[in-house]
C-alpha cells in the first residue's frame, strides 16, 4: 500500500501525537507499505534523522511558544495541505491527525480524488473548545467542521470506549475503532537512577487539565518537605497563571517550568523523579479523555499521582501493579498523595516492576498495529 499521513506535528518534535504517529509509521513500514508524511518544517535547532518513511515538510506559522496551535496556525497548514493532497501521487489511503479543520480538508480532497481516509479522533475538539471560549458562534462552527470531518471518514480511530461513545454522538453511523494508545517502550524504559526530591508534570498542560491546582497542594507539602521541587515540562497555555500562583504563595523558587524536551532529556527526569503528576479538571468539559502522558512515566518506572476524573482514574484503580495513586481534584488529597510518596519513595524493584508491566501490557506498538489494520481495511474496501 501507499499510505499518506497528514499531520501538523511529527517526530522528532516532542509530544504524544508525534510518538503515536511514529508507531503507526513504523508498523506500516515493517509490513512493507510505503509511507509519505505530509507535515511541517521543524523548528530551528531540530533535525530529522534518516527514516524509512518519506517526509514532505513545508513552512508553517507557529505561536509564540513555537507550537502549531491556533486558528491562523492551523490554516497555514491546512491550505497548503489541500494543494499537496490534490496534486500529489494518489495514495491508497490517508491517515489524518486533528485538528478537525485538517480532517475537513482531507474529506474534500479525498472525495474529489476517490481516496478513503481514516481520521484519528483521539478526542472531540468541539467539546474541549467550550472551555477556551464562550462564543456560541465559534463553538457551533467548530462543531459543524468536526462533524463534517468525522462523518466523511472511512473509519475513525480513538483511544477508549468512553471517547468512542462521545464520538458516536456526533457521527452515529461511523465505524469507530478503539485503537488505544500506550507507552513508547523503545524510547521510555527503566534504568536504575537515584531518586531525587522532586515531582514532575511531563506533558501538555492547559485550562482543560487544570494543573494550577498542584501549586497550593505543593505549597502545603513544602511545610513538611522543604527540599522538594515541582517541575513542569511541556507546552502550556497557563504558564503565567501557574507562576503567578507560585509567587503568591512564596514558592516560586521551588517551581520550574521547562519547554518540551526530547526523550533523551525527559527520560532521566522521569527516572529520577519521586513521582509524576497528571491532572484533569472535572469542570473542563474533557472528562472522557485519557491522560496519555502517564504512559511515558510508567514505562520509565515512575509512579503516577493522577487527580481528576475519567478513564485514567479507572485505569489506575484497576491496576494496583502500577503502585500509583488516584485522588479527587482537591488540594488536600493531592497534598496527601505527594506526602505519601515523599515519605516513602518507590524502591528500585517496584519501579522496575512498573516499567516491565507497562511494557508488557500497554506498549504503543499494539496501538500502531491496530491502526495499520484499520488503514489496510479502509484501502481494500
């Protein structure tokens, strides 16, 4: 098969989507399929390594933090993408990464050329946007665009049964396959390291995640454990709010916010952390989402404290082998969980067991296999 992947972000840029798409591409090329990735030029100081897939990149607008995020930035990707899909060699199938505007472009061009496409509906953007804007006009337009993208796809892939049920509300006739997600166990793995007194939040944090609640919880911890630090690593729209809260509580010198890091730099941070943190605001309208950032942490042997609602809670509660904790989205409960790990950090054998269990049960390779199966079926039908 000849597969085209359309995505505004691709490896080696950091983030869950590039890692996920990389697993799909690796599985496809291992089966002998050819893959072309239509993506964007890398930010300065990043270089691509030689790969089996053909990467076709072009310039794109980025926000102040260097991320392709926002309506203007999406358009700077979607408009050239329409031309590239229209005039490039006809593939057997196209795999489309959100946002929905990219899915809408794919539907129009693929319809014109008679190409099936599969859309990766990891979540619903029109629901998430309700937390970022109160404009009913904007939300209505986005919902229509998303419905258009979903309903034209030969198949949709998503991460959980909860997400599948929400997607079917917008696209009731769609074939929605739960491909899951998982840990990139080739990149994130266990290696014994001295445990250091810090907690780490590794991954995107926005209004939807509600990571700001960690600041007052951490401030309480510092009364008992003044040697600890709190480190955030990743793209964010709430950096200013987090640091403002830290300054207000006089703990700004114990809080660090770092830009996204490549795996080679992030992995040691996870391996040495007392525990990693993840949050999901129950009022964010995103309660069906799975916080996939926990997979990388667990694959590195780092236990997780998750605070919030949704399938991540159920996942941790149902798998005590992970030595991780779930709390409600409440300052006192997060503080208690932090204190528990600070007083008794997970020892080496347990951290190794966490990594081994994650690699055996939730490898990203399995998700990649499922997606490629879907692509093969879509191309053959």
